[in-house]
């Protein structure tokens, strides 16, 4: 028996219930070798146990408990599971909304879980509640097999290192280990995601049944017994599959979910909306969910007592950065946003195709250099889209669309088209969208410093104006109406963006508002720009771009505070180009 080893694999999946109210339910499936006994200690208020009804092979024991219902999204059934007697073959701990709760056993006065079941063979055998487990978890599971023997002291110290990560910690103190579990619970990534997964696996050699049955449960909680041989084992820590998300890693999710939605066309629209809502919550890189790991980098230290800019506002009252030259470090940001794909939408309809060449050529020089970019060129004249040399990782996608007689309609219907294509493909293809006018050119760096869940750009004509003089729509009949005593900034229609789900929301809302206005027989004074301003008033952007990002040298004199002109208007003859 001494050579006999058992493998324990624990799966912890933290999820969030739909209503968030019962986010704490855990289930354990365990298979034990022969007469193994599993003790669960320190499980808080809801101990429970159920004996495996037989000595049969692989009979699963399911343990379920409820934890703190206020602890949304976290696994709240903490505790160490102790195995006495024969080796524990496999244990699976799953927290998943909707799992049935197992009643406390008749002997349930004790907060211990005893179970007994006989298994033959040494191979890893798992009984898992797999329904609803994402494939990534299943894949990870298969990789978790090779276990390692660990020392006794190590075995007692399996504890969470950080949220979402478990490992063998230092010190053999049991209380410390238990505390580690609590810490793990506290620091568990709270979830905006639908599911998160975490895996711990270890090998345990059989060891004699311990004689600690009269210890207080709180003390027992830190142990994990194998069988006779006393070799305590353990090992490994595996990793956290944060299901969800994006960013570097997170961007996978929207794509996966969108693919799913496409399989049922009839439910497409509604589902697309629902998904986008879900996605947005967990979306993003840096700004929304996941803090990317940055490798060693050398850069000038920020000086708290020496603000980088004192001549301009660098933070809105809702704590969104206002992006000016001197306020960011591109090298640092480039690392944080590596693996990000940026989609740029630009419309070149009718005569506006003439602007495309300069637009694209300067974009290749200044826009998101070093990052993956897809230019989505919406046009009614695909044949007139110029071929230009592109850097690696960048491509032009021509989207053939219709046109409208009035230039205002072309401008306004951009919202509808961006909304539709977001649902149909952008969600799958890119992480962020940047939506730009075409009658412009890049003249300096425009990089990932602009990226945020939702961003708008200060219109160059109004950056210093007070709100009364903003050219918002002032007629209450319009859905773009903004009263004179409201307003943060006047945003330009020609430069906005964000994560795909947020841009989808924005463009959908603006399109619907414009359609409603049309029914009322009213057209907002500055068309889509008026509706954009209305939307951004009630959905505060998470970054605001300074007028460096949109300037018109012919119309405006450049003030000293404008150190760079990054994206500037190309002179055009309005009457000539629009007719
Ligand atoms: C820099 C800036 O903030 N511009 C905004 C401003 O006017 P602009 O005077 O800059 O509008 P514009 O003539 O550039 O039209 C907006 C955009 O619609 C597209 N287009 C327009 C007409 C056409 O025949 N073919 C075509 O492709 C093209 O991408 C163009 O850039 O106000 C407009 C609404 O009134 C829009 O909100 C613009 O985004
Ligand atoms: Mn324009």
C-alpha cells in the first residue's frame, strides 16, 4: 500500500448567479480508494455530508454547501478536505449556480464529511459535474493529471497565492493554511464573468488513517491525509482559467460567444444584444477587468509632486483621463495593450473615396503603429479603394454598403452601419473600435493611449467654451436634446470609440434615437454628432481625447497648450465634395 498513490484533483469554478443573490454554492464530487474518509473542516456555517452509498467503484460522492450569499461570484465554501484511510482518487469541487444542494447527513452534527468508496486501479478517475463547464476548463483539466509528491509540510500548505491562483505556500502552520483559504476566498476574483475556473491538483500517497477525529473542526480543516505510509503529498497548482476575457486573453470570449450566436440566426438580434451586454461587463483590457502583467521595463518614474501637465485638465470629475501629450508613456502602454486588435471604421461614400489614400497612408505611419489593425472601409465604390502598402499585422477590409442622397444621411447612417457590423463581425474580429471621419489625415502619433471602454474627443471648436455655447441640440422634441444647464464637453462626431460592445451600444442607441427623431419629423442640428453628445452625457466616456486628436488648422489657431496635432482636417470644398 505504501507505494499506492492517489491523485486528487479539485476543480473550483466560481460563477455568478443570474440574480447575484445566491452566488455561493459548492459541490464536491469525490472518489476515494477503498475506505477513504474525507473530512471537511472549517466550512463556516453550512456543513454537510453525504456518504457514498456503496463500496462500489467510483461511486461519486457529492457534497454541496451554501456559503455566504452576499459573497457574489466567489466560491464561498472554504475549507480543507481531509482524506483518511485509503487514498483519495479524485475530488472535484465545483461551484456552479444551479447545482442541487445536498442535505446534511444524519450524522451531520459534525462539520466533517466522511465518505467511503472503493476504487480499483490507480488511474485518475474523475466524476465531474461538467454540465456548463467551459471547454477551456475541460482542456485544462486534462493537463492537470501529472501530479507530484510533496512533503508533509507542503501538503498542509496548499493555499491560494493570489486571487485565482493557488500554490504551495510557506510555513506548515495549520491555522495559517486555513487563513490562506480564507484569504483566497476574499481575494477571489469577483465576478463579472459568467464563470471562472480554478484548479488545484496534487498527488497523495496513502497514509495511515489519522487519529485526530476529536480535534476541533477548525483545526482539522488544515489537513489533508493520505493513507498508511505517511508520505504526505501534494502538489501542484494549476492555474486560473479566467473564463472570460479578453484582453490579451479576454478578446477570445466575444469571439466565441458571437460564433455561438451566429448559429441561431432567428435569435440573432436579441442574442447579440444580450451577449454584448455580458461581454461588456467583463470586457476589456486594462480598463475594465484584467490588469495585464508587465515585464521588466525601464521608464522614467512618475513624480507625484510634479504633475506632468499643469496647464490643462487631465482628469474629468468622473475620473476619466483627458489624454494630452505628456500625460502618458507610450512604451508602457504598448506593452499593456500588446495582443490587442484595433478596428478602425471609416466611411468613404460617393465622392469621399478621394480622401481614402491620404487617410490610409498616414494611418500606416501614425495610427497604432506596432499593433494589429483592421481598417474597415465602408464604401459604395469598392473599386475605388486604393491599394496601399500595409505593415505586418494590418489589413484593409472593404465593406460594400449603400449610399444616400443627402450627405447628412450618409453621416447619420454611419451609426446604423457600425452597429450592424459590430454585431455581425466586429465582436469576433477586434477588441476595440475607433470610428473616424475620412476627410482627415494623421500627422502624429495616435496609439493605444486612446483605448478605453468608451472614449470621445473634444471638438476643437469648443474645448474652451462653456456649456451654454455648445452647439447641442436644444429642441426638446429631439432625442438629442440637452438643456442649457447640462453638459460636460462638446464631443466631435469624427472621432469616438471604445470596446466593441460599448461601441455597439452607443451606435445602436444613436441610430434608434435618430430614427425616433425622423418619425417626429425632426433632425438634430448636428446630426449624428448631436446624438453622440446626448449619449456621452449620460454614458460618461472612460477616456476623453484632447483636441490634439482632432484639429482643423484652417479654422483654428493653434494654442500653445496644443503640443501635438495628431489628426487634422484635410481642406475640402463642401459643396463640391458633397454633391
Ligand atoms: C470632424 C468632425 O467631427 N466631423 C463631424 C461633423 O462634420 P463634417 O463636416 O466633418 O462632416 P463630413 O463631411 O466629414 O461628413 C462626415 C463623414 O461622413 C462620411 N461621408 C459624408 C458624406 C458623403 O458624401 N460621403 C461620406 O462618406 C465621411 O466619412 C465623412 O467624413 O459633423 C458631422 C455631422 O454633421 C459628423 O458628425 C462629422 O463626424
Ligand atoms: Mn469630416
